[in-house]
């Protein structure tokens, strides 16, 4: 299978089987994400709108991800470093994603991300991305960034501006870290898929 980025993607038999019997709920979520991409405001829009859009992307990245041992506890979305996105994420706190209630936490740039299932690495902390990825190791942690080069460096999802629109790129090995699985249909919406 090849996506717009030109990178071949191999799906295992289970993924192909899941794709062929996709739930209506999953299809609706995918349509919502695709609509978000099509109607995304330009990068020149006010900063608050851009951060709300990026918060919606983070929420959907979590919705289309499956952790190997989903606990009954909360799904912790951690903002690593300082960023106005923390305020934009407040409306998703308490929402349900994959049967778990979302909790939004802020982590200082020098703090650990232990206990976080989703980590958004802010622009102010992006220089620490390699050290952060080393700390995470093989744990099933979904990493998200919005800085040039972060997708190639190892962030699972990296939001980028393409033709004045917010889009995202995917680092395929990072989406599989620690048994983490991302719905393969999301890959079709990516502007680039890094192997």
C-alpha cells in the first residue's frame, strides 16, 4: 500500500481485517478528522484559533490510537514545556477517548513524563526531544509536536504548516513504540510518513 507521501506501508493481516470491518463510529471519527483537515484555518489565523485546531488534532490522534494494555484509569495528555496550547486543551479535559477519561497535565521542561500516555512537546522544549524519546524508550507513549523536523527526529505526529494550512506528518516507527497502534486510515491523511 502506498500513500501520497510515496512511502510504502505494509499492514499486517489483523490491520487489514480491522480496516475491512471498520465500525461506523470509527468511520465517523475519521471523517471528522478529514473534515478538520479540509476546513482548517490558515496558519495566518489568530493564534488562539490555531491552538484550538492543534488541540483538536491531539484529541483525534489519541482517539485513533490504541494502547497495548489500556487501563481503566485516565488517559493522561501531558504538555511538556510552556505553551498556550495548554489553555486550548482545557475543553477536552474530562472527555472520553477509547473508553478513558482524558486528563490534561503540564510538565516542566526538566520534569519526567512518567505516567503520560500522550506527550505534546512544545516549541520551547523541542530541543529536548531526543532526550525525552530516550526517557520514553519502548513505553507506549504517543508523542506529538509542532516543530520543523520533529517527525523525522522521532515524534509520532508532527503538526506542520503546508500551503497555509495545519497538517501533520507521521513517524511510523514511533507510532508502534511499546505496542502502541495507530489506525492505519490516519496515515492516509498525513502529508508525509517517515519510515
